[in-house]
């Protein structure tokens, strides 16, 4: 079973920056470390300590589909 991870970007990030960054990464990454297409979200949920709330972010992405 192949697992593919998609990088998550805030919607305000310039799409050209995303494309350039991912192209550089994909060029250097071995096959099993390659990423899926980027996911853009309107905002990143942060907790009180400044960390991204991963559970809330996963729920946001799950509800988009």
C-alpha cells in the first residue's frame, strides 16, 4: 500500500512559491519520500503555545472533501 503525504499551505502563500519549493524537494527526494499535491487552507489552527493543532487541521482537511 502506497502512502502519499500532501504538504499543507496557507491560502495566502503565492502559488509560484509553493510550486518552486515542491519542485526542488521532489527533485532531491527518493521515490518513497515524494509528496502528493499541495493542500491549501484558509488558516492554520494554532494552540495557546503556538503549535499547530494537528487534530483540528486534519478535521478541516477531511471536511473539505
